[in-house]
């Protein structure tokens, strides 16, 4: 697997009440895990789209961008561990465990 993480936030903030956070891309199998947030009534719903399975789900809610920044910093700090996993299912589980703050 040739896996990389592409960070979109904070370079691009909010468009149509959505914030693209980051993507995890496997360049060999051409699949992606897309993480984004929807701004709804002064809170943010975090979503994950897995292009391999077609699954799109809300996995966490938060009331401010600071919590999103904390989570993204955890992703950056654990990037080697994330990329070291060999399949998207393990990567997805690892990242979702990092959301607990």
C-alpha cells in the first residue's frame, strides 16, 4: 500500500456549511478515507466517507472548532502509526479511537 495523508483544513475553511478536514489516500488501490465536518446550528458533526465501501457516517459531534483542531493535531502526531497500518479498516478504527478527547 502506498498511503498518504492530505490535510485540507485549515487551508480551506468552510464552504456550504462543510469543512474538508483531511483525506487518507491509498495510491495503489485508488481508494480514500475522507474526513469532513458539517456546521449545523452552532455545532459540528464529523463525518467519514470510505470510497472503498461507499460508507458515509457521522462518527462524532462537537460544539467548536478547537476540538477539531485538537483531533487533527492528534492525527498529525500519530501519522507514522496511521500510515503504517496496511488496510483501511485498521486505519479507520485507529483514527476513530483518537477522537476520544
